[in-house]
């Protein structure tokens, strides 16, 4: 269905978790279970008040603490029950996990460069980005399919997992996924249902979506 003019159609809001200490240290988290900082909790609380005004119908989150705690702030203001799914965890990156950005470039420079070129790389011996999309995207679609015709799903996850999921849902080839920029802590991207599938309506947003007024709406 095409909801571009009526404002109807299902929407998926992919929301990145709040700040952690490892984010501040530029330390690769991957599937390591790191808690939010006090600032991260505050970010989640502020963002939750905005997202609640979208009147979401459902919330699903990664079961890692940083995502679960972020989702809990939205649950507190909406009364919704959060479904948790390990398939929404961040990319497992093996030996890279716990290393700073500088350490990764120093120790795994060729691997890092190949990843940035869009080549399929098992960073630190971990998952391929396509494998992350293989596990995460079906979960997102499963929950989206349960929405009413104009419903909204909030997915609380991690930067890498959100990027690969967006790439998969948009039908982009994997080597183009890097073209989607990263998400700031507690910012989100919005996909809307269009005539030819899912469309990217907002990316790395921290304010509520506004209607598109112009020739491309």
C-alpha cells in the first residue's frame, strides 16, 4: 500500500540505544553487554517522550542491556510491553570487541580497510554484515506484519545492526550499506511502506518526522 499522500501506511522506527562508556572511549562493543551511562539514560528518556507522540503500536528490542534499558524508557511513557529478541543484537566481532578504534586500525588495518571498501569481512573473526541482516531483518518484518494498516513499530537496537537491516529492507546490495551513515546515540531512522516496498523517510533523526512537501512525496 502507498501511504505517501494520506500519511497512512506502516512505519518502522529503528532507534539506536543511548550512550555507553565504551561509546565515549570509541571502544568496539559488538555483542559485549555494556550498560548505559547516566547520560545515556537521560538521552533515552528525552527521546522516548518524542517517540511516544508517534503513538507506536509495538516495541521490540535487542536483549543487550543498553538496548533493553533504552526501550524501557519508551515502555514507561507508552505502557507498551517490550518484546526482546537476541536476533537484534549488535554484530559479533570476535577479537575486535573491547578494542579502541585506534587499536583496531593498528592491529587489523588491512581487515578494517577491506570492510570500509564494502568487502565481506568477518571483523575479528566474527559475523559478516549479511549474516547480521539475515538474523535481524526477518524479526523486524515479523513484528511489522502484525501492525495495523497505519501502525508504527519501534525497533530498539544497535548502530551496525540497524544499518544492515535498513540496507536489507531497502533491497540495497550489501556493498552499498556503508553508504548509510551511522546513527548518533538515541537517534533513529524511519522506514515507511510505499508502493514498491519500504522507503527511507528519515535517517539519524533526533526530532519528529515532518511530512515531505514537494514533487517527491
